[in-house]
């Protein structure tokens, strides 16, 4: 595999290649688990009528099938009650055939999502939504962490991009991407700055980054004026603009100055699903010990 240093021009960080490398390892692990009569099981909780959530849930069913394990969608309507949602989570917590719970968000109006998430067994919370897993991440302990930030780290690792002592800037501070990825970068000895909507002079701070992670949810907001020449730029954004999927980074513009850049689509999103599978397999392996 080529390292970043091997390339004189701007390098595209191909998420599909990263996912393919992980897939080989995960398939071997799943085969070993099956030999011990353990088939990893994923419970996908889908409540309400969100079309993107339904599409992703069905996509995860196909992913599970391609890996040879079981994914079951537990669907509830828009009229579901708080108690019914919490009862469902408790049921899945007690089901030994379920190794991971993936909660599709948002939940229907009137449902307190924080209460539902709090019901989840942290060891089955494969997308790191619970306060327990967020605390484990902050404390540097083992746990399940949000899969998109893990995908960012998997890409950086695959391409051997050094983080120790590097200046990293994260644009966005959401609980599911910005904050977790900043902690993961810090754990690898990067010096991390988190920018958000109230940050003064964000453009200057971004321009100082060796590693720039864009996770704002604002289409093509990051331009070449915000990127240090030769910087590694990771685009977490997925936005629909005029029927086209684009990231938070203006790819054509930023590619003129960046040293490496993830595309959208085909970048971080391609690896996120793989991290879901990895979390399920890891939990199944723990239970077999």
C-alpha cells in the first residue's frame, strides 16, 4: 500500500480501499466465531417515518448479509410511545442473540431520545451514544465509540499518516462526530483545536492545521483559503445539493493545495459501515472469552 509520503501530488484517500482491507480481517473473524457456534447479531431500531433512516437500515441489512451475520430491523411507527421504546431496548439488552444495537436517529417527535439511549446496555451500544461510552472515550478506556470518528481514524491509520505532535483542527463539535474525533486524535498525541459556530477567526485556525477534519454539515464550506499547503483534509460531511452528494469541503478547490483529501462519496462514509461491523464482531468476541 502506498503511504502519503510516496506521493508527490495530492493523494486521494480512498475509503473503499480502507473498507476492503478491513473486510478481509472481519470475514476471517466471523468465520472463527461461527466455528465456535456464535453468529454475530445486530438489532437495528427504527422508529418513525424518516426515509434516510429506513434506507440506511435496509442498507445495513444487506451489509450484514454480505458478511454472513444477522441484522434484524425492529420497526416502530410514528405513534410509538416512550414506554414502548424503552421496553424494546430493555428486551434487546436481555437478548443473548443480539451483540449490538444500532439506533436510527432521529426518533419520532414526542420521544425523549436521551432517555431511550440511557436504557441501552453500553456494551451493546455499538455507535457510542450512551453517556457511559462517551465517558469511556474521554477517560481513555475501552468501549464502543461513534463509528464515523472511528472511520476517520481508520483512514489515517491505513495511509500511515503520522499524528504524533501534529496540529489537528476539527471543524464541528457534535457529540457523534466532532467531539469524539477530537478525543481520538488527542489519544494519538495530536494537538487538537475544535472549532464551532462561535469560533472567532475559524479560517485562520483551520489554515494552521496539519490534519483538518471537516464535520460541520455545511456543503462545500471549506475552501482552499482555509487549508495549509500539504495538509491532510478529512471530509466527514454528506450533503445533498441540487441532486448531488457533496461534502463539507469544496473538493475541486481544496485539491489544489491539500496534500491528501477524502472524496465524497467514497471517503469516510465508505468506512463508517465497516466500523459498525467491527464493533459487532468485537462484542461477539468478548462474549466468547
